[in-house]
């Protein structure tokens, strides 16, 4: 048993979770920072309409990420459990099948996306004003999506084997390069929103090179050889059945974006779309610590469930809920106290700043409870429970948020305000359902211990 596997099975849970979560949290916050930086430079270098174009393009980027995460998270769950069962050869086959799968999916995405870019952007709510900005940005992003998809997918495998620090460095390197190149391309070379896209794909390529060096330079405990690249039906089924819930959750955000952007276009116009696009970037940054915690939780749960150490599974779930709730509450406090200061970073437009500050306060009002929902979805993924994981993944956005966005503005006559309050209501409803399913699963795990 190597050192990382020994730690997953024997180290004190609180110390282990901190060791795995802290690098993941730092890496994800730095990774989210590049979205913030893109928006800041685009807002100040091009204008608020360009921010709106970015808001239209962003959910399409999230679909690309969702496909990569589907493969990566599904494979990570299988790798963690295989390592826990001491089945190293199977773990290598899972990684090899993940490599081939993500290459095929990303290649299809590039061809389809570039072929149908105009109708896709219109479906996502692009107005005549915002369409040119969104198209200029996204056409470049598509070109680098193969490297991005491989990095996102493989980074999950790095975390699955317990190497959180390497995962953190992979994200930091890409973001650092992006932050350096953004002002050069936008302000020095005067490339506008296209410059931001070029900075993004170059940074993704650098991350891709780093992760190749990690995987094949002797640092990884996974040893993927040529014969491991042979596709196996049972492994593919496991990867996609477990990972589909992650895809559903992230792509659900893109489905929400279609409904949301078109509703915002109807009730508030270009400005409303730009406001939400900016607020959404702030929320992603503030709540990355929650996802860092559950990324640290995932290999602990998967490994110890595979090793039949159920008490450790229960302990890490409880601790993760406590930590994510505290972190979410702190993030909300920051957003509620300093909304104007936060939004003024993006632009000098006073009307935009004031309106977006109010929207930020409304949308994040129920977030302190959302850690429970995030932990619940991750637990079911880690255990390989595909159906409940899928339900929890689409719960907030598809089952609650979309109907609320469609109902509140029109049927209750609330207009644009009805769209904004849909977010906290959906948060509360999804947490209630998660608590019910989570308690049921914990009882089931307890029965496994008794048996």
C-alpha cells in the first residue's frame, strides 16, 4: 500500500479532510478567479455589453466542462473504490477509458459547436447587441476545448488517488497564465473580447502540458499503458452512470441559462443579462470553498467505502456538512455587507453597480444552507449511487429553479423581481429534499455496518 492510500484508510478524518480539501479549495478559487479576471478586464476594456456577451457564452462553456466532469468524476469514483479494494490494474483501466472517452466527446463538441455557433447562441438568449461579442469569444474557446476537457477530466483522477496538491498546482498554473495574458491581449494588443478568449485557451494548453507531465512523469500512482486504452463496456457503463449526475448538474445550469437569459431579455433586456452574468461570476468565486471541501471528501468516501470502513464514511460526511455550512455563511455575510464594493470592481457604471448589488443580495440570501445539498450529491456519487446522485444534481436547477423562473414573473406579476427571488426559494426547497434522502442513506450505511 502506497503512502497516499495508507492515509486515505488510516489517517484521522479531520486532518485528512483538511489535507485534501485545502489544496482543492485553493486551486478551485484560483481557477474561479480567472472567470472574475476575464469579466473585470472585459468590463473595463470593452464595456458592459461585452459582459453580456460573456454571460451568453459562459453556460456553453459550462456544457464543455460538464462533459469533461462527467467522465472525470465518474472515473474518479471508480478509481477511488478500485484503489480501496487494492485492484490497481482496474484503476489503470478506468483511467485509460476516461482518456479515450474525453477525447471523443470533446472532438465531437468542437465540430458541432463551430458548425452551429450562431443558432446555439440565439437559443441561449443572445440579442442582436450581444451576439457579436458572444460569437467572437466562443469561437476561440471551442478551438481550445480539447485541451481543457482533458485537463478537467484528468484532474479528477489526480484527486481520486489522494494527491490534492498536484491538483491544486494544475489549476493555479492555468489561472496564473490567464491572468498575465488577459491585460496584454485586451489592452496592449487591443484584441478586445477575442483577446480574453485567446488568453483562456493558451492557459488551458499550459495546464494540459503540466498534467501530461504529471501522469507520465512518474508522479502518479496510476500507470496507464497502451493496453489500458482499450474501451471496456463495464468500465464505461460505470463511468457514465455515476458521472452522469455531475453532467446533469452542470448542464442543468446551461438549461437554466436558456430559460433565464430569455426571461431576462423579455423582462429586463441587455442590462439584466449583463447583471446576472456578473453576479453569477461573483457567486461562483465566493462558493468555490464548498466545492473544494466536497472534492476533498470524495476520495475519502470512495476509498473507505471500497475498504468497508463505513464509520469513516459517516464521519467525513458529518464533518463536511459542518464545514460547508460555516463557509457558506461567511461567504453570504461578505456578499450581504459589501455588495456595492464587490460589483464596482467590474465597471464604473453607477446604475449597473447599484442594480447588480441588489440582485447579489437577493440571490445569495438562502445560500448558508446549500452546503448540505452539495455534500449530499457528492456522497451519492462517491458511493456509486447513480440514481439518487442524478436526482440531487438536477434538483435545484431543473426541478425547482426553472419552474419558479417561469411562474413567478408572469403568473404572480412580479416581473424581473420574480426571477431574482426564484433563486433563494429553489435553494431552500432543494436542501429540504436533500436532508430527507441523506438521512435515509446514512441509515442504510449504518445497516451495512451491522451486517
